[in-house]
C-alpha cells in the first residue's frame, strides 16, 4: 500500500514540474504527425485554451473549448465519436489534461506535442485574429530595457492558467521582500507578452531567468522551490 501511495505522489510531481512537458500514453504526437492526421483522417480539431487566447491566434478550422471552463466535459461529450479528436493548447500542458478527459469518454484522441508554439516554430500556418495582447504585457524592447538594470533581475515567465506557476508565485514574492532594492523582479505573462515569448521560443512554463549587469546568468524551466530560488540569488547578490 505504501509503495503504491509513493508511486502516485511521484507521478503527480512529475506531471506538475512544468506546464507543457507532460504527456499521456499514446496520445501526444509531434507536429508532422499531427499535421498528417489533419490531411489523412476525419477529425475534429479542438483548441483548449482560453477564448482570449483563441481570439489572438489558432489553427485553421479549430473550435474552442476551454479546458478550464466549468462546462468543458459537457461540451466535449458532444463531439463526434466517429472522428479522431485532435487537441492542442499553447505548449502542451492543458492539452494533456484535456486529452485525458476526452479519451476517458471513449474518443480516439491525439494531442499536439509542444502546442501551437511548436506548430508555429516548425513553419506551419496559424490564423491570426484581430485581437492583440493587451498593454499589460511586455514588448521585447521594454523587456530588454528592464533586464539591463545594473541590479540583479529575476524574471518569472508564467501564465494565469499554469498550476506550477501559481504554486511558485509566493516564493518569487518572498525573494522580492527578502532582497528589497537589491533585486528587480519581472513577472512576464507569456500570453500577453507575445513578442517576448516568441523571441525566446518559450514552449514550457514556469521559466526562470536571472540577469546580472544586463547579462543572462541563469535560465531554467520548471517549478523552483523557495530554497532553490534563495540559493540561486545568493550567488549573484
């Protein structure tokens, strides 16, 4: 019984380490395979991001069912079971969750590994909507200006839907309070700071970058504990 309990805990920790890196068995496929299925099979294409993200860009012929909405299961249950269900999100985290739920309903499901970021990076077409990210995001020029501070700069790349990002947020705030004026903290929402996200080819979050005297000295994806952040910053402050 104990070994089963610890096996489950280990599995959960692995899944939440970073949004966009987990997969479910036999459902996650690469971009080329996903694109081929859109040509050679009868399918329903589902974008499981938020309506706001969908309005900014999406794959052609996709419908939008937000996996974080309260009626996701109800809407997913109405999909045509005679067709493959192809699902994607921004980087793969939410589509993994959606694929598991849809697959449990008896559908044949394939998710796009790496999400729309990977799709775009490999040169495939996306539909760009009229809606743009709002002004609360960072442009690349504003980002570069911010990290060029003479102080140590901690950049936390996150998204509002990302569980590990939410879990790590209090640790980042603790570092901000601990180091005060010695540390600059940038919170970069990857869904609003599209120019920055595309520049760094971000396909998984949370992502932590640290700059000192304008130069990047640290770059790692995944959840960081409070102790880990303190240890890292202690090297540069």
